[in-house]
C-alpha cells in the first residue's frame, strides 16, 4: 500500500496556512471543541488498557484525553495529514508527560496502518475530508480488531449551523468568488447527509452503524471572536491572499454579521452535529 496521499488539496491546505493557523490558535480551539472531544472519548472508550486510533488528531487534544482514559497499560495513536499539527501534538504530549501516546503524519485513506491492532477508532471532526471516503474507512477498518468501536463527530447541514456559515456569507461580496459548495465533496459539511454517511460506513465494512444528533452549546469569547472567524475556513484562506484595505473592510463586515450572536462577552451558538458509532 502506498503512503502517497491522493488527497492533494487537503494535504496542501493543512500543511500551509490552515495548519499553521490551527497551531497558533490551539488554546482557543481546544476550549471551543472540548465538549466534542468528550463525546467521542466517551462513545469510543474501549476500557482500560485499550489501544485507540485517533483520525485527524490535530494538535492532539482528543488523543491525549483518551490516552489518559485508557491508562498506562493502554496506547493511543494520533494520525493527521498535517506536519504542523503533528509537530505540535508531539510537543504537547512531551510537555504534559503523557507517555502512552504517539503521533504520525499520514493520510488515513492510504496510510499502511497496523492491521487488527485497535480496540477503538475515534475522530473529532477529522473524517469529512477524504477524496474517497469508502476507501478511507475500509483502510481504517482493516486496522481495527473484530468488535472494535468506531466513534466520531461530524457537522450536520450548513442550514443547521448558521454560526459556521455566517463568515462566508457576509464576506462573499468583498472576496474573490468561492466555488459553490458541493455537498459530496471533501469539506466541513461533507457528512451532513445521514443516509450517505451510513452508506459509506456500511460499504467500507463497518456494522451496527448509528448516527445520533448531537446539539452542543458552544461559546467563543468576544475578544477571540474576530481571530476565529478571520483565520479559519474559506474566509481565512481568502484573507491570507487579500490586501490590507480588503482585509479591514471584511473585518468590519464580520463584526456586524456576528453581533447577533454576542451576549455577555461571548458569542454563543449551537453546533448541530452527528455522533456516529459503529462496530468492526
């Protein structure tokens, strides 16, 4: 099996501006995403001493949380396509003294994972970006032992996640045209369709597939809000190429667009997601 990734667009994206921005914003994003990490750790926990694979592990927060949960006799591996994120995760694990964890840079669609090794596979928003999701989940399935758990969270539809789509709508008149969203293309909302996700998992060898709605109350401090909405996603990507006056104009528009979400020093919103579970 080749380790050369077919997911070239995602590889480029997460090894340049988006990956670097995520590392710089690690503390902010960890606070925001912590409830989702708890969801997948609770749903995927295989018991003390278990071996767990974390797909799209980012800077390692969920991998480290699970490593602590399975205890010293357990083992966790975090896999991510982004060199900056993996470097940050390794540094973090060393700083926090978590010894039963390791991190590998690689694409889960094609990476030669050890077969029948893991008691559980988890992911916090890391599985919606494959060019060929059936091939990816089949590859991941081969790494799981019989009866192993799969648990991940993924976004539901853009229509159910107004906060997540506000920046792109508000900034669109001031930025170069963005490609129209393709609901089946790799991206944040690629797993919005419950029946599509179920079909992907069943076609790749997973059984007992269930998708349950998970509506999570979230908040971002008002001080961090503009950093969050101007550094990540399609708007963040576009602003990295924009000139100063354009960036300033977009920032002003975004402040107005997000004002309805702000109350008491925080932007508050509900994240509409799926909690997906299955068995090998």
